[in-house]
C-alpha cells in the first residue's frame, strides 16, 4: 500500500528529471560561474592523449568547463555555497560516460595506467560532496547502466545494473514482477540503486524492510586494477567475513559497483496508521524503544520534536509520533496492536492517525523541507545531519546536539526527528539552519557541523546513519572510528594501492595532496 503509493502518487511535480540526474534546487538560478574553484585544489590534469584513450573505450567524454560544472553539481549545501557566489565547486575534470560493465572496466584501467584520480558519479543526489572530483581527473558517470537484468520469481531476487534510477527501477519491479524492495529514501527518484549501496542508505520503511545493506544479496564490482569481482548469490554465508559489506558504504573509494542482486517482497495491499503526541521528545523515544523491544516492526515509526511537529504537521504543541505498517493484515494488525498498547500508556494525546498518515504520504518525497518555516535571506543555509546511537544515549544526544548547534552564532534553529528504529537504538535526523552575512556562510556551516560532531564522538554515536561521509564528514572519520581506523586505511591500501579511487573522501589519506581540499 505505502510501497505501491510511491510509484502511483505524483511526487514528480515537474521538478525531477526522469532517468538522469536532477540538478539541485539552487541551480535553477545559477549558471556556471567564471570564478575560481571553491572545492578543488592540486588538480591532476588529464592529458589530451589520455582523453583520446578514454574516447576510444567509453560511450561519451565531456571536457567543456561549463558542462563539467553542471555535470558535477550535487545536492550538498557545501557545494551550493561556492557555486551561488560564482565559484564553481569542481570545474576542472573530464566527464566519461560508460554504458556497460566492459566500458567501466576499460575506463578504470586507463586511469590506473596513468595514475589519474577517478570519481564515480550517478544521481549526484548525495548531500556530502561525495562525488565531487576534488583533485580533478576523471568523473565516471554510470547512469547509462540502467536495466533490470533478471528476476528470480521463486527466490524474489532482482538483478539490476547500478545506474538505474530508483523510480524507474521500482516501477518496472512492481508492474512487471509484482514485487518491491521496500527501499524508499526521500530522494528515491533522483538517486540510483548503485548510489544507495555505495552510500549505505536507508529508506523510510527501513524498520520493516531494513537498510540497503540488509537487502543486498550480491554485487559485482570493477576493482581499482580494472578487474571485475562478483560477491554473493546466497542469503547468508559462513565463508569468512562478508565481503559484500566491504563495498556497501565504500562511496566509490574501493571500486565501481556495476550490478546488484537485491531481495524483494510481495507487494502489500493492506496498510494502517496511528498517531500520538508526547509531552517530551524523550518520552516519545521511550515509546519507540518499547514498541521495537516488544518485537513489533511497524514500517513507519517517526517521532518529530515539537518544532518539526509544527512545521511538518501543524501540531506545534507536542512531539508527534506517526506509526504505520503495510503487509499481511494478520501481521500488520498485530504490530499495530502492540504500538497502540504502548502509546496508550505513555502518550499525552491520541491524534488523527488516518489524517496525519495521509498528509505524510502526500509530502514524504518532497525535498528540501528542512528550511520550511524560515525566511530565506541571502545568507541562509540549511542542512541535515542523520546519526545513530543506542536508546540509552539518545535523549542526551538530542539535547546536546541541538544545544551545540544553537550555540554557534548565526544559527536560527536546530531540530530533529527519529526516523529509523531498531531494538537497540535509532537514527536521529537533525535539521540545522543558519542565517549569517553571506561571506560567512561556509564558516557558520563548518562551525555547526564541528559542534554537532564533538557531541556525537563524545557519545560514541555513529556520525552518519545513512547519508555517508563524502567530503563533508571526512574530518571526523578518524576520531569516530578510533582504534578501528587503521583497519579501514589498510583495506584501502590493499585494494587501491595507487589511491586513484575517489581521493579526498571518507576520511582516508590521499596521495594527491593530503588535506588541502577545502572541506566545505
Ligand atoms: C532531498 C534529499 C533526500 C534524501 N533522502 C535520503 C534518504 O531518505 N535516505 C538515504 O539513504 N539518502 C537520502 N539522500 C541522499 C542520497 O539520495 C543518497 O545518498 C543516494 O543513495 C545517492 O545516490 P546517487 O545515485 O545520487 O549517488 P551519487 O550522489 O552520484 O554518489 C554518491 C556516492 O556514491 C558513489 N557511487 C555512486 N554510484 C556508485 C557506483 N555504482 N559504484 C561505486 N560508487 C558509486 C559516488 O562516488 C559518491 O561517492 C537524500 C538526498 C536528498 C537530496
């Protein structure tokens, strides 16, 4: 029901490009700037002879500066800050489009042979600068790898190429095969299946269906040496560590994902919803914990703090919890009965679940809501920061992150909702907005992120739950991983000894010019 609605509801109100990257909102009024690069230093130029080699093996190659600017823009706030001042993020690169796995491998081999940085690019919907070629080189666009290859109806496994956009993928999966992945990131129509895996993403119904790492049965990867490896065709294994998980979340630093095998589910036709209000955010979190720990996994379990209850639902006086489930009626009704019992004991008010679910269903894929309710002056910046921690720490993390961001001069407001829940903890999705003198936007932005991450690292929380790291969170990775960081560096060195794959990202040391790229 909720999954079906995702492809039948007109979420595309003329603002998504179908089957190709959708430019970020601000780009509509922002032609390519002629100023200096804002996020690129120590550029590795691609010699004409190498461009010729690339033309010989790939579907298309683009070198025009304006085209490079337009084809590298992403949805990161840090990119928009420079671009909207006429300083393009990464104007110096060569864009290479590949249309099949052999072309991907050939492009990787050319880059490897010449020591040229290679950054994979798909929907460019990431909010971290993850696909920006901060050291120039080659940007490998994989959006032409866009077909469903096969569907195993008995095992309910779909095999799909990595560059297929989410809306087209699910439409075919639902209409032709009667199945769904249940993976509904808010940006599902402007992102690709490979991008979901590369960033370790989460959909809105993850409490029922899991995150993308729970859905991947197998994947094919072109490794940094240009060879191809295939990982996994089975539900579980005990043949050493799970190598599939190495590439899920690797953000293009370990190879190019070309194909994925995903588990799918029967399309549900039954769904129901409930909504409650709580006096405090902590009381709402406690209800979520109890629902999960009693064994219920309602697909939607979203708790909004008082600010977001007001801006998203017109209920400012409470902390609103929206609960909904879809699937076999026997299971859905049982899960909802548990939720009703738990909230009946803890909530201060019962709200109109049907009406609030209908409102959420109508608006859930509309992008850019974190800035809702604020006058957007020339120095306005809005962003989101999703994290995960155990239930025992979440109320303190919520209070302290909000306080830390709001203590940064120029902050208008920080707020949060709980969006993905587990038996042991949950994801808190913070929104931060600032309004400062225009030249101070980047300074405010980094100070707000630094302040939030100090709290997260002190509490041992995951500094990202599903957006990933990219350029934005790179400065925090070493402290966040602590004694495990050395393992991560060793894996990178083993798989990519020449360091060509997406340098400057995921907190890894890079050989091009360590630490010089402005990290937004
Ligand atoms: C408004 C909005 C809402 C969002 N909501 C959600 C949400 O609900 N849940 C969620 O998880 N995310 C969300 N995102 C973030 C974003 O959509 C995801 O991270 C998405 O998975 C990125 O996919 P993409 O195809 O756009 O990848 P890109 O942005 O093109 O790339 C992202 C990173 O993955 C790498 N990469 C991409 N494809 C491959 C590949 N085939 N092989 C190797 N590396 C690759 C790139 O090099 C880069 O490092 C949202 C973004 C926006 C703008």
